[in-house]
């Protein structure tokens, strides 16, 4: 199944009727259900849904974040506007207030929360709202949501748990008391996702034909039907060179607050979708001669610079070493701007023609991806949003002076032309300190919890038990070891098991179990909590693809249990506080001899 990002790119670039039809099929129910909950009127909800998809057809290039989240917000806004237009909003809210006033002492029903649940979802931060909307309103599995958002399934699970808690808090502020987060999750699962009525799908089918007529479609300022008639490389490159990779990095960063059991240890997430895996190559210094302009994020003019480049082609082409065209992004002192150079690779140039720039791309390792011109935007999104998160590579800092570039062949002439995207990379292992540690055998008090926020519950219960048994000295910090149990790798919600090492015999009680850990070798990495939650770090820095494994006699022991551990420090003097960003955490990955 194609990801939303690919479908969106296809529609924006080619006005594909198939892409639009697939998007409608996926999200017509979400849009209609949102409108229905706000308006309580099927006719009005259908009108809102049609208006929502018409707006999408006109503003698809303005979609930010996930497509499901964007459509939900547009549907909510349009439904609210429809209610205000017919002066029904005030009566509706009064009916809701009367209805929910008696819910605190009675069993909660879907009808109690339905009129206000979308407001609660809209109030969530984007990183929590997107997975909840996709999972509950669009009916996607957590695995599917992870694929759509380009993040790990463990991250999705944790965000959903946290989001449900905040939705429950919002409902409570509106006078609706949901007795437990599990009840709220069940109500959303059973009722939130709705199927679009036949009358709506029929109307939207007609809209597909009306909004995707190829004759008038335009891409990056060029009429699609005229692509084959536009001379030279300028027309084609203006279609493809949509993304400067370092300028869009922040739009595709993934949250790495993921627990041990849910890691991408299987190293196969990069196989998602139809993208081919890259070649890793080492290139020597490349000299480029061409036009250079500074692009500020959101103000790129690739079409313009390539058209101006063609005015100088007779001055540049005689120096070319391969006849190919290069679009290169160079870092600047500003994180919001890049120097973009449209040019050709050249040898020694004694005199640089006036108005042109000669610049070197320093030697570097590159990940080289092949795609068609029309797939460039979606491929950069895949590279930055998924591929980098599941490989042992990272982008060098801009201060390193490296350049990312696209190489267009000399015969570039259509949107099906195959081009090469070159991403400058470096091994993540070069930026981190990993050490081999023999974790000794130990007796531990163990607490395992399920449900929403199992980590917090396990800490609270184990610490309470430890205090009750006089194990926590108020002047001494204590080390805890945790891991996901169950792991959640089977698509089910993960649980969490927490260990407190014991230095004396203490009887099991209150649900706490005494266990013996036999000890094992681990690969360890120490970091701060701030690093742990930073995209591209956390558990992504510790995986079986690290070059460390090729230089040592160990492999990842993924069949062992537990195969990962998180070590945190608990200080009784600051009990009840969340870990500071500077607090240490040690991540352990279990090993065995080759």
C-alpha cells in the first residue's frame, strides 16, 4: 500500500485521478464522521465532507504534517462554520451541556462524548493528534500509522497512550468524566471510525473527475501537457527539484522516545514502500560550474535558476566532464537558508565566466538513490522521514561543508527520466561512544504493568513497594532497569517491566516479584534524557547495523530475554518529579559471541 506521502506527492505533481480517488477512499469516512459528530445532521455532514475534499483538491500543496490530521482539522473547521452559518451552534452546545451534566455518576456513553471529542483531539499537540486521528478516526492499525508517519510502532503506541490521557483531561474540563482511559479508548475504537454513506462516495467520485482533468493541470508552474514540448533540462528539473533535503529535515523528524522492546532492531523498516535501497559510495571532490543563488526556506525558485542556467549553457558545457546536470545544496551560516547551485561537473577552469560560480563539493560518502524526476519529492521525504531513522547513517553537520545533490543525465527530457539523489552521510557510530559492558548477575524486585503509560505505573508501584520495605535511603540515588514486556512487536500494545537490584533478601508482596538475572554482555551507550528524546538519537544510535559489530566478536542476541535494558537513576530527594533533560540514561543492547 502506498503511503499518504507518496499519494499526496503524486496528486500535487501530476493531478493524478487515481491518487485523489485513493485518498478519498481512505479518508471519506474520517471526514464525514467528524462533520457528523459536530453537526448531528447527515445532510449537512455530507455537504461539509464534499467541501472539505474540494478544498483539498485546491490546496493539496499546502498540506502540512500528516494527511489524516490535515483533513480532520479542515473537516472540523468547516463543520463548525456550517453550524455557525445556520445559527445552530449555540443550541447544540446547550444540548451538550445539559446532556453531559449527569454523566459524572452514571455510565459513560459514546453519545456523551461524541459532540466534543473532536474539539479535544484538535486541542492536542500535532505529534499526539496525528496518530490518534489516524488510528481511531481513520481506523488504521498502529503498524499502518507508523508506516504512514515514518516513525516506529513503539512511538505510535506511546503517543496514543499519552494522547488518550490528554483527551480524557479535556473531556473532564468540559464536565464529562470518563472513569478510565481504557473506557475512552474502547469508545473511540468502537464508534469513532465511520463509513461514508453511498451518496457521499458517489458525489466524491464525480469530484475526482472534475478536479483531476489533465489538460489544465500544472506542476511547479509548468502545464503537464506541455512538458514534452519545453526545450532543454530547465523544464524537467523544475518539476523534480522541489526539495532541498536539509531544508525539509525538520518537517520529517521522528520522535525517538521509544522503549527497549519496540526498537527497530530488525533493521528492515527501510524496506517499506516501493523505494529501492541506495548504494553507499565514496566520491572524491567534485567541481561544479554554474549559477548559484541563496534559497530561504519556503522561497525556493528552482525553475527560475535552471531557466537562467540555460542562458549560460554555451559557456559551461565545453568544460563539462560528463555532460550531466547537477543541482547541489550547500550549507550556509543560517539554518533557514541554503546555497543552491545549478551547474555541471567540470575539470580545471582557469577563468570563471562572469556571473557564474565555481564551487567544490568536498570528498564524502554518499547514499545514492535512483528515482524518476516525478518521484524526487517523495523520495527525499522517504529518505529523511524513514530511511535515516533505520540505518547506521546520519547527515553530517552543516559545518562539515558537505553538499547534497541531484544528478540529472545528459539526455534528461521527460518526467520519467531516472535521476540520482546523493545524500552526504556519515556513520552514526563515529558520533557516539559505545562500550562493551558485562552486566553482572543480580537479584531484582520486578514490577510489570500493562495499559496506558505502563512505564510511569511501574515506577510508581515499585517505588512505593521499596519505600514500604525500607529499601530507599532518602540520601542515596537508586538505579532501575526497565524494558518492554510484552514488546509490542506483534502489533499489540506494549507493557513495561521494571527491576530494582536488591542487596538483601526481601519477600515478594503487593504484586512485586523477586527474580534472579543471570548476567550477560551488553553494548551500552550513555546519554542524557534530552538526547534520548531527540530525533535520530535515543535507541536509533544503538542497533545491529553499527560498524562496531564488524570489528568485534559479538552479534545482537535478539532471541534472548530481555534483549534490551534502559537504566535510569531515581533520587528520593526529588521524588515525584519528571527526569530533567540533563538526567542520565544508559541504553543496553544484549550481545552473544559470534
